[in-house]
């Protein structure tokens, strides 16, 4: 048993060797537990201290890693199991925690169960999210929020023919952020604003399940309440992002409560027998939101005139959504499985938004904006899986989807409902070959043809080819794969085309209980070419002119590698080392296409060129040691380095390079 | 011999009775695994004699409930509920060949059949027969370890991320990117967004094959389970989000770009759709391209979302200004 457990632990450690310096998710000791009053009790606590030091852009470090300093309960677990399965109030308690005590990613889970009577599951998670978003909003959409998520699920009679479910979930997001607003008209300036994010969603669930005459009926009713009460304000008078523009803002207050509920029903019916299986699922969600936006701003217009503006918007938005699935499976012989699924999805978005605005006390004519978007999709797919021999199987499938989109964007278009339909035909073919037991080969392809896709980047004529080969023999595994996704969405190639190719190889070897190694390499290639239209001032002089012949070409070639090794010394010391490397070489060039300051006749070309190929590297070596002090106590320490480097001078002149050293030391007590 | 109606009716009754009996017998025969008799079952305590290593920790196993209950039929109790009746195995003194259901010897589809004997007919496993995993011979025992699971829940053979990365090394590569969902850090798991047992057809993107993407309870993209503020409904929806889904702009696993965007800067992402090409968009006249007031050479117009703040949807402004 010990050998089995050690092998499992070794395997887990080997594969998880690339996880960041974080609590040891795998048990570094093997707690046997103690038997107390008919229960077996096992516990472990990993208490430790984290440290880090960052050079370069700390904001980028916090966006991508975010581990800080200080003591933590890095992980803990408690399991209590009744030895005979006949405990008093419970038969099982299982508690696991991770990163408690100010880690950016914290979680806890609890399962409490009494056989045949009840089961209770709790999940709690907290995520500290920090992102200045420098390259996409110049830092003006900075966020430093914390999200708490919790789920409670209670099941009565979990093993019975009749079950009852009760559930509650909560999701809150709070914290400071920045946002922007453009004032006072469409040609005005942009101003950063402070937003105190306060969002919460609460979900209540009630349901039941009954098993009768071979059928199982599952019914769930839920209510989702959502609130967003994020006040927005200007912290100090601002001249805006563009000082040449005279627009200025001296004060702004916005109150924007947005509340609503989404009651839903889900009904599911199942039946499975030797020759056939069937299931159906139907859901209906009635989303409703009511909102008010009350905004008052004072400042100066773009001609420098004092301006006061109040905007009031109120109304409601509705989104009823209905979906159904019906699946039949037939097993006419042991070698053949046929499955057919029909799905229908109908979603409608309808809203009314009463908008009024007063500028310097002069109101505009209030208007009631109306919009409607309706999407109805019907799809039917059939799959056949035929196992011809023990070593060869083939599968084939066909799917047809039809989608109708109806759209109306204002009351002025009340009679102008625009309707469009498009269809998608896809076919797939796959082969499974096992020439010998240790070797498996998977090949499959999917080809899709759509007419009238809604967007240029949507899938139209697409082809996917995938292949995978794996050799697995006892403690050694070697696998390779290749995947190609092509999509062309245009009458001419100038519109939009994307090519994605992925290749990879990975291997693991666990020759001994005390040694394991695994490694992987992947190459992810993507190139897209899309036709774009825009206006610009050619050569920086003269009027703004349309440019209708330009293209957005994006090329990314990302090489990633992972290496992890673990070994133990006399079952006393466990050492694991790992290395992760991400290298985007862009289109292969070693110098930027146009140096900063280069004068081009079309200045947009420079901005496009700097974004269409953006080489960077992100590497992370790490090491971890765990020393067994005695049967119940281990000492652990870990170190991980992070290095982020943009090869060119950074997007929009912003460099976010950083290097960070992080580590921890902990004591794990398990018994 | 004279034939009468009575004889005919009697004969028919007899025939029907015989048929009925045969049918009922057949049903009972087929209903019991492999037509085996209860006497073939020896009980888990007998297994314990030779397999103490398995049995000694079996009280922690969810399958132990079948033993603890004491009410289940022999074919649904303990070791033999999965491995079949053990009488021959015991009589032979062991050996894999005599175990009626030895999972290491089973063809993949038989493994699925064996487990679904009890674990079918749930919402989460409704699509297991058509799932990409099943169709590629990735079956229950590839991910679940019934006897020696190191994971606290679901008898997983390894920690969940390690299991998934074991085959999906390209996904592992994506989660190694600078910007990514915090899977490696343990904050979220693959199953927060995916159902490894198969998923229903997507309610976005032409109901494309589901790629095991699980749906939020309202049949929406799983992204909205956490990103609740993006859910709406909004009076002014950014139609791309609803019609084709979040992946229109974002790479959900990981990206080298901030906010998991598909492009390093925003304006290229926006312009690739908003190019005014006819036949596309809500109005079929092309997603509108920028107006002449947008001189794209000016950096202020290269960060589209600085003005179009509510890009996921707005209640006040059809241009997503507020």
C-alpha cells in the first residue's frame, strides 16, 4: 500500500512540478490518521512565510503573479471518516484550504455527509485581481479588486430514489478601480474617473429528483439576484487626456444602481437501458434588470465655455432565454454507438432606456431608446462510433445548425426589423488505432461550412485537423500531437483569414518511486489577416482621409517548454525542480519593423506594425525542497523566479518588463 | 378432433401466458448482470482476506456506502458491484482472468458501460456517450482511481490540473502565459468551465460542437459564472458577445496580452470586425467602421475602450460610452 501511495505521490509531484511556488497540493507525508470513537481522523497544516522582491514594473508583476509577503496557512486538510459507515450525525467531514491568510488566491472547501441522509458541500474562493491594463487603456482602466465566490449545496437523501436539493451561491467583487468618460460631446476629451466597485450576485436554488420506472426526473428552480452599485466620481479637477483640447472637468458624480433578477427553471429527464439511452433537458431563464444612471458634471467645453451637464437614464432590460436538448443514443451492438442530439436555443434581448440630458440648464428632447436582439438557433448532430476491431475504430459525425438573428436598434426602426439567417454544416471523421496495447494513435478532422456568418472574424469555411500519438509503457509515457485550424471568412482572402497550428510533445518517466521527470514542448502558431478601414491624416498634414485598403496582419509564434523533475533521498528529503519558458518570437524578426520616431506617410502603419508582431519572453525556474523531520513533521522551502521581457521597446512606448524572486518556507504537520 | 372457439381462446391464452412468462423471465435474466445468480456473489468480506491493502482504506471511498447501507443487492454491494461475482475468482485462488470485470483488461467502452450501470442518468453525465473523451477512448479509469485516489474528491487519479495537463499539453502551455486564469495557482479548476463527461450543444457560436464547455445554469457561457457583471441583460448589447461568445475577443485559457485579449492592442481587435464590410453585422451593412472624427494616427483613438467604456453592453448608450 505504501508503495502504491508513494507512486501516486511521485506521479502527482512530477506532473505538478510546474505549479507556482504555492502550497504543496500533494501530500508530502502520508498521514495514516487516528481512530477515535468509530472515526478515522487525518489532519495536516502547512504554515509558512512568503517573501518576494520585484525589479522593474511591479504593476505587471502584480497582474501576472501577485504573491506578496507574510505568514500564511499555505494549506490545510482535515478528513474524518466513519469506519463502518454508520456515524452518528455524519459519516464524512472533508475540509481543504489553500493560501489562507492574505495569499492572492485563497480557497476552502468542505464536505459534510451522512450516508443516505444528507450531503453538504461548501466551496469558498477569493481572488485578489490587480491589473493596470497599461497597454489597452494607458492605465486608466486600472483595477485592484477582490472577488469572493462561495457555493453551498445541500442534498437530502443523496442516494435515494427521491432527492431534494438546496443551494446558495454568492459572488461579490469590490475594490477601487479607474474608468474613463468622454465629455461633453462626441468630439470632447476623455477623463479618468475613480470607481468604487461594488457588485454582488446571489443565487438561490431549490430542486428535486425522482427515480421512477427506470426514468429519472430532475427539476431545479433558481433565482439569481444581481446588484451593481458602483459610484463613479472625479477625484480632482482634470484637464483630460489631451491637454491641447480645452475641454476640462471640474467635478463629476455618477450614481448608477443596476439591479435585477434572473429566475430560472431546469427540467431534465433521463433513461438508460442496455440498447438505448435518452435524455432531455429544458431550461428557461427570465433575466430582468432595472437601472438608473444619474450623472452630473461641471467643467469647460471644448471651446473653453463653462459647462454643466446632467444626464439621467432609466429603464429596464429583459432577456428571456429558452433552451432545450434532446439526446438519443442507440447501442445496436457492442461495437456500435449511435447518438443524436437536437438542441434549440432562443434568446431575446429587449430593453427600454429613457434618456434625458440638460446642458447648462437647456434640456434636450428626452427620448426613449428601444433595442431588440433575438437569436434562435436549432442544431442537430449525429455521431456514430464503430469499433471494428480491438485495435481499430472509426467515428463520424454530422451537424447542421441554423440560426436566425433578428435585430431592431431604435424606435425609429420600429418597422424595420432586420432579420438574417445562417446555416452551418459540419462533418467530422476520426480514427482510433491501437496497433499494440502501449501505442495509441488518434486522427480526426472536422470541416465546417457556414453561410452568412455575422462577423468577419466568425467561422465560415473552417477546417480542423488533429492527430495525436501516445506511447505508454509502465512508467514511461511519450506523446505528440498536432492540430491545425484554418478559417477563411470572405469572398476574397482580403477580408479575414486565420491560420492556427499547434505542435507539441510531452513525456514523463517515473523509473523509481524516488525519481520522476516530465517535460513538454509546444509551439503555438497563429496568423490572421483582416481587412480594415479607418480614417487618418496622411503624412500628418491635410484633412483626415479614409483608408480602405489596409490590413491587420497578426503573427504570433509562441514556443513553450516545461521541465520538472523530482527525486527523494532516502525517503527523507524530497526535491523538485522545474522550469517553464514561454517565448513569443512574433514573425521572427529580431528588430522592430519601424523604430520609434520613424516618419511614415501613413502614421497608422507604425501603430499596426508595433502590434502585429510583438515578441516577448516569460520564464520561470523554480525549486522546492521538503525534509521529513519525523513521521508527522516536514519542513518545506521553495523558490521561484519570474522574468518577463518584451523584446521590442514596448507597446505604445510602455515597457512592462520585470523580474521577480519569490519564495516561501513552511512547516507541514500531518497526522 | 373438433376445434372450438374455447380451445382457440384457451390456446391463445396459454400461448400468451407462456410468452409473458418467457418475456418476464428474460427481463429478469437480462436485468441481472450477465444472468448471474446471487449465489455467485461472495461478499466484500471475502475479498478483504486477500486484498487487505485495498479494503483497509475502503471506508474512505464513496463506494463504501454500498456496503455500509446493508440494503443493496449483492450485485450492487462493495467490490462485486464493480468487479462482478467473485466465486470463480475465489475458487481459482485469485488471478485476473477469473475476475468477471477486471478494469485493467476491459476495452474502453466496457469501462464506460460498467461505471454507467450506476452513474448514468445525471445532468453532469448526460452527454457522456457523445463526449469527445469517450469518442477518443478516454474513459472513466483514465481519470479516476477507485482504490488509491490522492485527491480529496471525486476519486481523481491525480490533482485535477495534472490530470488534464497529462493529455492537454497545449492547454498547459496556455496556462503558462503571463496572463491567464489562475488554474496553476489553484484558484480555479478546469471543471469550473469544462465538463469532462461531455457538454450540451453551445448556446452561442452556431451551437458549435461543445468542446466540453460546460454552461452556466442559464445555458450561458461559463465565463458568466464568475464575471457576473458581463452577463446583463443590457438594453444595448454588444451583439458579438451574445452571438459568437466571449472568445470573439478573448483567449480564455491564457494569453500574452493583457485582459486575455487576442491582440496586444485594442484597436486592431476592434477594427478587424468594425470594417464596414457589407453583409456582416446586426444590420447586414457591416459592423460600423470608425467615423471621420477618429483620426487613428492620434493615440487617443487607438485605445477604443477609453471612450467606449461599456464594451460588453450598456444601458444608457448604444455606443457604449457610459
